C-alpha cells in the first residue's frame, strides 16, 4: 500500500536536508549538522525512531 502524501512529502524534504531512512525498519539517521526539531517531531508522530549518526561514516 502506498504511504500517505503528507508522509511522502515529509520524507522527501527530510532526505534533502541529510536525513537517512532505513529500508528495513522505521528508523531515521539524523545529520550531524542542520538538525530540525520540527521535522524530527513529525517523524516521531508517524512512528519513526530517531538515531544519531555517532559513527559519521558519510
């Protein structure tokens, strides 16, 4: 089933800002700089877990 349009737009906007989404689980890796509290809040409301990029492998 296709995801709702609001979630699709939110994921698109977050990816452009450097957020990375896991394909298996509903987990988002946040960028080291440019974190947006409002985006993370909305992603949590959709059931995503927030993970810090502690290894900075990118």
